[in-house]
C-alpha cells in the first residue's frame, strides 16, 4: 500500500464505513457500544487495519439510502451489494460473499419456475431498492411489482395475500416457509446477490487495492472464520477468489 492510496481511502485519518443495517445476514446485531456486528463490519475493520487507521461506522436503514450519498462526503467506503444500476455512480470491488435470491409461492399455485413468475397475472412483493429489487426492475417486464419499505414489510405484505409471490433472500424465505406449510421456494435462484465494497467512481487503484484485501481474506480463511463466528456460514457462500 502506498501513502497516496491511504490518503484517498481515508482522507480524514480514519475510515468512515457505510453499513447497510437491513441485511440480517451481514449485520447480525450490535455490541454494547452500538457498533454493528457481522461479516460486513468485519470486512470494514480488516480494510481499516490494512491501512492502519481506526474504523467509524455510518449506519443506514436501507441500502438505497447508503448509495444515494456516495458523493456527499458521508462515507469513504460503502458495504453494499453490487447491481449494474448502482454501478452508474459507485465502483465495486469483487464480492466477498454471495446470497441466493429466490421466489416464495403458495404450494397450490402452478408457478414452478422463475420464467412462470414474470406474467401479468402475478404480483411480486419486494423490499424497495434492495439488490434483488434492482435486478427485477431491469429484467422483469410483465408481472406487477409492489415495493415496500423493508424485508420484514415484504414478508408481512405477502402474508396478507395481496401478493402471490414474495421475492427475497433464500435464508429468510426458508424461515418464512417454516411458519406455515402452504408455501414453497422455487429452487433455482433468480439472481445471486454480490455483497461488495463500494467506492466513489474513477479510482481504479482503490478498487485494485481492496480487491487484493478481499482475495487474501478469502484465501487465508478470514471470511470463512467470520461467517462461522456469526453463525451464518450455512446461509452465505464464499465466491472463488480471483
């Protein structure tokens, strides 16, 4: 690492990290000081350690809020999922974990594949501006999509019966399916959520530097150990290092 890289990443002398608090797999709770706990904060602390500065967490209720302030000097790096739409304003490193996104439907429905979902007679409920919502926005043309404030709200809305399809993260859908016996998950994910570290545009040297940290964290078991520590190793997958 060069001094110039450190100055670009942490110009204030400490690392301000934007954290999306809505993803229960990446942030599993808070410590007694109110700081987030999980793989996402662990990645942030690793990057801060590599550049020898302290880490300050900037918390956001939803990912869209984090993405919106990329150019407002609020955070230095933002832990957020990659999606092409976000790539218009944010550059991303390689993902450090992957999450399956699937559809939940009623057992008695005739919906068997992802291709069956994108039809005019179907109503999908989804957490607004989540990574998988952005994927649906870009790829689905016919089904009605209802966007609600949070992941929990999307599950509540689905249970009201106003939507016949729930789009969400597979681990959360499994929990939902276990509440009642009349739901099932369409097995093939409709997309994979790439959890990444974002930085403002046009600093390829920063992305290259963070990529090297992610590569090492995958290779040396840092990410695997973090997932096990937070009891999410069965719910998240680690991408192949590249």
